[in-house]
């Protein structure tokens, strides 16, 4: 008998089946948890946000919530209100180095034009404001780093609600006669081939409101952000242009982008061209916003309280592909590009010394187009040209390599001056339009926007001129003719008509004649509301002198948006066989 202490120990219990069962149960439970969590995430706003972050559904450069919604904004920080990537993207337009390969034009692009050209001009007195048309440095213009915009919509009212109101209009007795010397010439040689005359009619009040608000557009130059700068009246945003024989369609951003599928629209010219380009971007920025009502019961935080209708925004933010030479915004859904190129006079210019004109003063070759953008026109399908206001600045005029005149400069009184600034403007228009109409390979559409009227009353921009206190369009009998505007418009139309008679290519050239109609809109300028400075002066001083103000550019939203509705109608008529509306 073997002693108990020497017996072999019993074999250990086998527990493997129980361990496998536990593992299987754990895995199954984890799987059920993951499925439940996935369903929960998909059903909540964070689900789509996560999906968008990794798969492109939501652009990471903008805030999650739309800029205009029914959500309370008092508790949001600046990033939540205005997005977290706007500032950087806007800065890249001016700071990025030119990339010839990104422009889409083969070969060397030549010398890059300065986006913020400066004018020599007449020296200003200390404290005197710059001419509103003059380009400003990036830190002064506000386009690179948008300031906090002021409230535009009424409390509790979203863009969607404002634009869904019934089309209630009030007419005002502001009419533009259908017969004028300029318009008569245009109708014979350069007006739209089909449809009614878009340029003669009246201004009507439209309670539907503007196509966007100053809060819903992140590319709005601060100087044109009138509501954000403290202007309190808003009716100037609601007046629409009504042609005498038809309706100008309200611009449908989605349909316009579809019309421009695979095409490029370029705005070329001065700061008023920038004003119009930004207006177009603000309108198109609204095109892809998808509003979804979310049912999120049980949440206690302000952003997801059941008492609010939360809206999730799927916004196709155009990609900023600009460089030092041009601003470019790309809408991926339709491969549409919106471009702006700076060109002060639209003709070739240099500051180098020529003959008796010293270095440092701008010399304009009135008989040569601005090659800085002419070499790019084959990349553009539609080009909108803007110029005129820089001809009030100091410059020298050259024809056939001979100095023939100047503005605010003519040192040798013994020499006869053959060309003044008004005549120089007419010659420059003929030159640039001729270049577009005779370019061997250009087949696009060129739209020459006529001279944009300013409304400095009682003086010029630097001599006490003012548009303060104007809150509605002028009516018949109130319009005071502006002699300089009239003669500039006349010379521009004459230059246009001479140019299109020389056309040799298959391109289309159209005159967008807005000068007379917009002469009634003295209410549409920023006036003294040019900056968000809370201490700015907005009223006349004790001596009656008005504060510095801008009566040249246009508030946004405002009358300038009508320009782009006219542009859209022109493009629609030209791109489609039969007349079709964008509304």
C-alpha cells in the first residue's frame, strides 16, 4: 500500500470549454454594443459630422452649424459662429506664391500683377481718407480676415424664412426712360440679341428680402459689410430692378452653377469688380446648403434642446485656389470656377520713366491691353470687365509710344495736351474690347459692365462729398444729373461701339448698361459705415462737414447683387438656344 502522502495528485480539472464559452459571450456582447453604438451615432448630429470629417460630407473649414439658423448664438464662441478655417483660406489668396501650373494656361505666365496696386496720386492731407476705389493693404481691406459681422436678419428669423415669404412688392416711381442717346446706340450694336430690354424700368420694393445676409457670407469685404459696420436701416437691401417689359429672374444659385457646369466666370478690373465678384460668391455660397430638421429629445445642452429646431448644414464651400495673381474659387459639384483678376485700367501700364515722364508715375499705353490677364483669357468662358474710376487718379497717357496727355500731371504747359482722362477712358475701352473681339482663339462671352455711378453729393470724395442718410432710391424728379458720370458713360459706350465693329473672332461681346438705372440708388453705398469701429463718426460735425465715407462701392447685400442677376440672365440667354429663366 502506498502511503497517502506519496500518492500522485489527481489530474487538474479541465476548464477550457467554460473559458471558450465566456470568450464567445464577451465577443457577442461587444458586437451588440458596437452595433447599438453605431446606430446611436448615425441617428445623432455627431454621426454625420464624423462621417463628413473622414469621407468629405462636411467641410472641415466651416463651423458645424449654419451662420443663420434658429439656434441661440449668444453662447457660441467665434469659431462656432463663423467657422474655424475662413481666416486662413482667405489669407492664402494674397500670401500664396503664384503657381503657374495651377492656372491652367501653358507656358510662362509673365510678370505677376500686384493684387493691391497703389496709386501715386496727389498727396493727401494728414488724416484724409483714401479714394474709396483705391486698393488697400490686406490688413485694411478685411477680405483676408473677416470681422464679426453684425446682425442682418430680424431676431428669430432665418434666411430660409425670409426667402419663403410671399412675393409682395411695392412700386416706386423711379423709372429709366427707354430712349436715351447711349442706349439707342447700344441697342443697335451690342445689346442682348433676344428677350426684352433689361436696362430700362423701375425699382420695386420686394419683401422677400436679399439672396443672402451679411452673416451668411464669409468672403464679404468688411468695408462693404454695412450692417456689420453699424448701419441700422435695411430697406436698401430689398429694392429689386423691374425691367419695363419683363421680370428680371431672381438668381437661383443651384441653377446658375448647373448652367456654368465645367465653366469659368472671371471678373476683371478695379475694386468695383471685386465688389461684384464677392457679391456673386455670396449668392452662390448659399446654393448647397441642405437644411435637415433633427429630432433630438432628451438633450439638456443649449445646442440640442428640444425647444429649438436644430439644422445641420451640408455646405459645399468653394475651394480657394487663388494665388498672388488672381483669386479663384472652385465649386466641385459642378466644376465651376469664379475668378477675380486685378486690372486698374484694363490697359498696359508701367511706372518706369518714359520720355519726360519720370519714374514712379503710372504710364498707360492706351493702345495696348493689359497683357497680365489677356494671356489668361483662353481659360475663361465668361469675362466681366470693370473700369473707369482709376482714370481720376494721377497718370500719364501714351499712344504710339508718344506722351499725349495726363491726369493730375502735365509739367510742361508749353506742350499741348491732346488727351484728357475722359477721352483716355474711351480709348482704353475700345482697346480692351477690340482685343477680346479679335483674339484669334478666344470664343467666350465678354460682358462690359458700364460705368458704376457714385453719389458724392455736395463735393467729391475728398472735398466733403456725402451720401449719408440716404435710405431709399431716388424717384423721378429727384435725380440730379452727374455730369462726370454721364460723360464717362458716353465715352465708354462710344468706345465699345467702335470696338465691336472690328470683331473678327467667334466670341460674343455684350454691353451691360447699368449706369442710368443705378444712378437712382444713392441709398446703396456704405457712406460712413466703412468699418466696425464703434467710435467712428457717422454724422456731420459742428461745422457741417460730413465724416469720411464711401459713396462709390456698394453695400452687401445691396444693389450690386442685381448686377449679378443681370449677368446670370445674359449668360442664360447666350448659353441656351431659347430664352430660359433661372428662376
